C-alpha cells in the first residue's frame, strides 16, 4: 500500500464516516459530478466534470484522490479550505463505493441517500 497524505490518519474509514461522506458528497460534489458521481447533471457538462465511476478513477490511489479533493486539478477547484483531513479521507472512501468494481450496486444505492 502506498503511504499517502491521509494514510496515517484514516487508511480505511469506518462505515460511519462513509455515511457521513454521502452527505458531504451530496452537499459539495454532486453539484458538478451528479448525485451518483456519473456527471449526468447539466452543470457537469458546463464545467467539464468527470464521471467518477470510470476505470481511471478506480486506478487512482487514495493519496491522488485526496489531493484532487484538497487541492483540485484541471478545472476542479480545491476544497482544502472547507473540508478537513478526516472529511477528505471519508470522501475518498465514499468514492470507492460509487465504483461498481469495488462494491455491488446495492451498496451504491444504499449510500446515494435514498
Ligand atoms: C465546481 C465543480 C466541481 C465540484 C464542486 C467538484 N468537482 Fe471534481 N471535478 C470537476 C472537474 C471540472 C473535474 C475535471 C478536472 C480536469 O480538468 O481534469 C473534476 C475531477 C474530479 C476527479 C478526478 C477524476 C478524473 O477522472 O481524473 C475527482 C476524483 C473528483 N473530481 C472528485 C470530486 C469530489 C470528491 C468533489 C467534492 C468534494 C468534487 N470533485 C467537487 C469539477 C468539480
């Protein structure tokens, strides 16, 4: 496992954090990436936000995902000012649940706030 920026604090967020992250994702990320991360809302096209369930995202390390959230990248702004390390770690864990290869679709639905 690659030692990442967050590895020492929360290598594997407990389920509680993932649930909390679902709320954060809906509040902060869904605007651009859509409620399920598929980048299927009008704003997604407007800003060029990407589908977070793609293979490319699956292959990103936890540290790279945390960096993208904290600092931003490309046309995505960083959220390091508004999100703490623990929240960012929880969001990384949550992103994994959006990707079918990691979790069954049942879990994706469970975490999507329905
Ligand atoms: C203002 C719109 C906006 C918001 C809000 C936003 N993003 Fe993004 N996101 C983008 C854009 C645009 C990109 C593509 C960046 C680029 O040009 O490579 C992106 C890319 C990403 C990527 C990299 C995907 C890839 O394939 O390289 C991840 C991961 C990501 N966002 C996660 C998040 C998370 C988690 C949140 C909530 C904390 C969030 N984003 C909030 C616009 C946004």
